[in-house]
C-alpha cells in the first residue's frame, strides 16, 4: 500500500518527501478542494523532490459536470501537464444524471496519453458523487484508468469501508485508493478491512499568517482572509509510520 499526499506547493513536496510519502498529488487552491496547478507550480514541484507527481486536472471548483468550454480547457491542461513530465493526471467528469461521463473521460485520457503513452490516469473523488461507484469502476477500467480515489461515497473514507471493500473485491484491475478525511488512526482498517492499494491525505496544518489583514479578497475567504494550509511533515511521518507498521504486519502474515 502506498502513501499519497495532496500538496499545493514546492515546500509541500519537500515535506512529503522528508516525511516518507511515496508520491504526491499536486493542485492549486487546496482550500477549495483543488484546481489545476499552474505550469510554474508544476515545474517548481518537479524540481523540489524526486517523488512522482500526479497533477490534478480540474478547471474550476464546484461540481464535476463541465461545459464544452470547461472540458476543452481540461483537455489542454491534460496535454500541458503531460508535456511537463508529471507521472500522472487526476481527472473526474460526471453527467448531470450522476453517472461517469465516459466520453469526456476518454477524451481526457487520450489527451494525456497522446504525449506520454505510459502516463498514469487517476479518477478522483468525483466517483463519490456517482450513482453507483462500484459499477463505475468497471467502466473506468475499460477506458484504461489505473487508479480511483474514493471515500467509499461517505464523508470520510473510514465511514465508507463497505463501499471501498466492494470496489476492491470487484477485481476490475483498477487500484482503489482511499481518500477523504483520512486520519493516521484510520490507516490499519483501510488496509486490513478494505484492502485498498493506497491511502491519500493532505496532512495539512494552518499556515503562518501575518496578523492585521482584515479585508477578504474573495468569496471563499471565510472569516479569516489570511487563512491557508501547508503540508505538515510530522503528519506525513506519522502516516508513513502507521503504513509501514501495516506493511510489516502483512509481511509476517505472508511468511
């Protein structure tokens, strides 16, 4: 089982690397659930550590039903991220009826793999808003998706164990990665009970802010316009230690 950390900066990549993560998912605006990172951010993160980088392809916050213009933007973002040398792209598109948009998903996959035929394709937590996540995994497998990120259609992955287990047992060939409110203490159950291939968490803490600014500059600034998140190396280390303990236990069982 692998440990993936969601990051939004080069400093986050360094913290994830030093904390023992196996790879990172890179986005901008983590506070909004993440949107596509800029070319400069991708370049700085690729330079910051040797960890494989998965780039989120999400042209805007909100739902995952995209207009033709938004989808065209996501296609271009998939191409450009692949050109920059990321290890994978993280995508997710739904229809208004709540099903995976297979045509749009295939278009995004073809865009990324037109640059790098070996690039990893991850379908993100849009699947948790789908009508039937287990059935959707099979459809995604047919398109060549490598991995699915899911909370098991629950608020937190630990609460979606039954659905995650069903997704794993479907044996579609797609890796199932648990993500969504994952805490260090949840990792053993996700590993032993659901049997997921990876866990995904942000390991975030509030970033240091200069006091005094009181004017909100955006609609999502909330009560504190200075608030933002950073990757906490100690939280990454704690998750890595818990995961290593699970790996050791599994090795003993196999022996």
